[in-house]
C-alpha cells in the first residue's frame, strides 16, 4: 500500500466534512451530538486561502485522512484539523499527518503549533510531545471543555 500526502483541492470540501463527522463518530458520540456539531465541523471551500494549508493523505488513491494548518500571530501556527477515517485509525496515518504538519510549520519558520483537541484525542497529541496549556469551552455543547495544547517546534 502506497501512502501519499498532497495539497487538498477546494472541491473536496464536502468529502472532508463527511470524513470529519465519521472520524468524530469513532469516539462514540451520539448522532444528535454529531448533528449539532456538523455546522462547526463543516469544511467550507472558502477556507482554502493561500495561508490556510490543507493536506490529504491518500492510501492507494483512497482519501483516508487530512490535516490543516493556519498561521496565527506571535510565531504560532494552528493545527486546525487532523482527522482519519475510522477504519484507518490506529494504523499510523495520524502520525504521518502529524509529522507532515510539524515539518510544514518548521519549513514556514513557525516556532510552535497550537491546537484544540477533542478530549479523546488528547493522548495522541500528548504522545507526539504536545502539552496542555489550557482549555476552552466547546462551541457545540455548553459546559464541555476542550484541551488547548502546544507543541514547540525545535530544529
């Protein structure tokens, strides 16, 4: 099997939204929660701006995951998305996308990655070296807190 990472195309926005919902569902969220989160998770073609980096991971031509990054002030880049098709979770594809995102941020001379994680995904990011620096309220469910994490980009 050949894995390939490439820049996403604007017409793939709906595919990325559907993948995001399926990936989020992997954690056992109820359909009602996923439906209420759909608008927040929707990947809009208007997000494909020059400074918004969106990459997909294909395995033998099948889209199995994607990540996106956007520049923030203060030398930081936000890892905005990192989602994997549920049947491919746990097979190293998230790590491939993580490594790609880290290398891209380094190449663009950013000093750190900031991300807001699903609580279930926090251990994955922690295993990559990201540390929790705070939390924020979920835009979908009041009272639900999401970990905010940071990864320092070293050479």
